[in-house]
C-alpha cells in the first residue's frame, strides 16, 4: 500500500477512532456504533474499507454465528507506519515488530491478569503461560473456564516448543476467581464472554475472539497446526498487551 494511501485511509477521523477501539478489544458492529455514537451503516462502511486494506479482520462469533467480531492487525499497522516513515525520509527507521517487554515492566508493581475461555484447556492456558514468560514473571497471570475440561495435549506440545512446561497445569472453573481483584480480565472465547461475571474493582475487560483450536480437526495430529497458529496469535496479542501495560505505568519502551 502506498504511504499516502495508507495515511489517507487511517487518517479519516472515524476510521482512526475505529482502529483505536479495536486495538483495545475485539468488537461487534453494534458495540462500535454505541461507543462511537455513529450509525451502523456508516460504521460498517468504514470497517469494510479497513478490511480491504488488511488493517482489520473479521471472525464469525462461535457463540452466535450471526454475529461478527472485528480485530485490528497491530503488526500490519506497524509495518505500514514504518513504510510511511521511510517514504517521508529514509532516516526514519521505525521498527514494525511486536514489542519486547522482557524486563521492562515496572518493578514493585503487581499487575494481575485473568484469562478466560470455555474449557480452560487450550487458549486461556496458553495466554496465562505466555504472559508469565513474556513478562519474566513480573505479572501475575491466571486462567479459568466456564466449563472446564482436561488440558489438551496439543496445548502442552506447542508450549513445550517454546520451552514452557504445562504438564503440571490443571483446568479450573472461573468461580474460583469471581471474588478476586484483577487489573485486566481477558476473554479469549465468544461463549465465555457472554457469561463472564463482574469482578470487583472494575477491571479492564478485553475480548480476543479466537476460535477453539481443538475443534479444528478429528484428532491431535489434525489440530496441531491450528494450535501452533493459535499460540502464535496469542503470543503476539500478549506482547502488545504487556507493552500497553508498561506504557501506562509511565515506563517507556524503546
């Protein structure tokens, strides 16, 4: 995409506002219309423009197939920003990569994260483990499910490929955490989002609409590639989440 075309696209006030909302959480059209106070047909039109440019993706809800969740592609947005900078001057070396937050979160500050999906057998377990690993243990991360089932063997495999051992992990029901305070509650499943209880202290609620990788095939061999893609997506989202937490703490990330 030419730099000027990208800047014109993203620079439209409504499209910029849509990108900002989707950078924080996956959303449905009706949520975006409510948040931005704009009519649905206008929001849908601009979402279509952003999708055509590859800045926004759409996924059918696993809870209700009539609904669609939209998400912004932050790595792609970073790449286009870098291309725009280079087009202005070759000395503008923006780096379009997911931020590395290892050792950059504030010491002495406890940040508590809770990741939820239906079974707590795959997605939320991956997120919990990756949040701890990517922050070098500087955040407290937990996971649970609305209908727990045993940890999936492929969740263990894909984390082992990253040097993370999940063999001792067990699935938990979200009721174990309903009275606890968290800074951020992240739902990774459309179904669990609809039954997610309120938590004390009004935590930041974030939704990532990620399909269940265990439902993508008939056996572990068939689903393993999907587990790998899911782990990569969660890993990227965790990196940006932690970078945002670090930035909001007042500590710059170079």
